[in-house]
C-alpha cells in the first residue's frame, strides 16, 4: 500500500491512516465543522496529483519579512489554509500549520529553501497530510496533546504530543497553547514581532489595511465554530488573551494568504476582545479590565 492512496476528506483535507475510511469524517461530523449537504466525499493524494484541475502549490515570500514564506494550493483544496515556513535565527526552518497537497515540485522548492526541520500544527482542522510532509522532510511534527483524539493518521515515528502551556522550538520561536477553538489550539510567536494564529484568533475583514477606523471596529474575532458561527464565551476569550498578553508582537498572520493585521496588532487583539465581550451584553467582566 502506498500512502498516496490513503483516504483524504474532501471537506477538511485531513488524511486518514486506513484504506477504508469511516462513514463520515469525525473532524467534520462535529459541531465545529460540517458534513456537506451533498454527503461525505473522499479523495486521495494520488487522485489530487492526477486531477484535471492541475493542482499546484504557490510559495510566496512575505512582503514585509524575507524569512517568511506562505505555501498554499491553487485551486483551493478543502479549507484552503496556508502553511507558513519561517527561517529562524539559529538556522532552523519551521513549518507552521500544514496543507494537504504535496508533490515533487513542492518538495524540490521547499528543499531549495533549506527544507523543514520541524512542523507545528495549530489545531485539528489543519492536520491535513502532515505525516506525508514529515516523512518526506524527515522531521518531527508537534501537536497539542489535548487534541490527540482528532488525529486520524497515527505515526509515532514523527508525531510528538506536548501538554505544556509553552514550548520553545528555537531561540526566537515559541509555541503557546491558547485553547478556545479546540482545547489544544496553538499560536506561534516569532522574532518578538510576529504572531501566527491560524484561526485560534481570526483576522476579520475590518482588520485589513492600515487606515484609521471608527471606534468599535474589530480586527479579530474569537469563535468556537467558524462555519456554524458559534462564538466563544467571554471566559475563553479572556483565556486566550491571558495566554498571549506577555508576548511581544506587532503583526498577526492568519491562516490565509493576505490576511495580516499590522501595525499595533497586539493592541487590536485586546480591543477586539473587549468589543466582542461587550457585544455579548457584558458590562462587567475581567476581560474588560485588561490593559496593555
């Protein structure tokens, strides 16, 4: 059996470890996600490579930081998130989050950038085909232990589950567990400048661009379910803020290309959290007492 023939959920893009998949994808058949009205559908990496849609991965250098690259598939597969490759201070290449599609062209281009020394994935919706990536680049994958139940392909030789609140991956890279969206949801702080958040903290449309905004305008939102629009409760939002408030950052990178909030991103995270808690009808809550 080739791992290229393992089933991949069409909706979330997560690869499974057995040739015969379950009736529905457990990650999608969950209140945070959804099984489409058309029903559960499966594909494989081999079928994606051979598709007449001619999938390919774009690799784009960040316009503000030459040490940061985004990798994403066109046309879109599943959720359509990006992976982000960062070249760290001590020479390690770390991949934040992962995408489903991988082919020889992608492998060659990533190797030309120095390969991958470690992969960290923010939460189960982005688990994708991380075992394929890890085996190709001979690197470990770090996943939050509280979310292990959502790992659909177990490969102990590459997967490392951690349960600490923080993990130092390089001199200038720290992974932080914030919870909320999932119990083990993670963010990654880098260079005292960047915060990579996937959708543990989500960039919204009004957060984009660098112009003055009217009071009460959010730059971020905090949700338990995005497709089903179920918000996080104020205590969970406060927990996320408590997890990041001592980090240094002035820009936040979401899970999709082009969705970056800068400058003063830390202040905007705090302001957005307060706006949302107030919108829920709270006039008194510990979150509203927070300050920089």
